C-alpha cells in the first residue's frame, strides 16, 4: 500500500463504505489473478485488524493495551488474538537484548540493527531486541 500513488493523506477516499468495499474487492481479485494466488481473495479489512492486534500483543505482551487499542469492551473478545499469537510464535523465546544510547548516532545504529525504542530516562534512550532460538517451548 505504501507504494501506491498518494493524492491525499487518506488511504481511501471519503466516498461511501460500500464503494470502498467494492473497490477493495475488485483490486484484491485483480491482484489474486495477477499473482496466481486465489487465497489473497480471502483477505479482508478485518484480517488486517486481526494481524495488527496479534503482532501488537506479541510485541507488548499486554492484553489490556491490545484490548484498549481494538476498542473491545469484553476481554474475552481480545483473547482470540492471544490464541493466534501463541500459535504463530510458540517457538519464539521471550528474552530480550537490551542496549542504551545517549547520542543520536548510537540510537540510529541500534535502530538499524533491529532494536526497538522502549523508553528514555535522564537523556538515555533504552532499546530492546528479541532473542530468538529454534527450540520449541511447549
């Protein structure tokens, strides 16, 4: 989507929801045919929402934050995303490598190495990157 030409900040125009849905479905079908992958036609807007919530929980491990992000009123609705996250990432270790940066160049180096910004304290920025291993933890 980032490579599409942009005329405005909005991804979709301000037309009706049904128009947006039909346009999306038409483009999705065209891409599925072009790539020869009919499974692409099963991707909906809700699929994107579900994926974002799953990844967000994987990154934060905070179900209440994900619940607030999604606007759920009942935690049981959010638990569906947790089950998917556990199934997808069951081989991932929950340990992190932590690094600190006090200059912009140090922070830039850490970000380029795949570290995520966590917080700042006394002009020092904290970064972390998940450690991975190939062992199953179940």
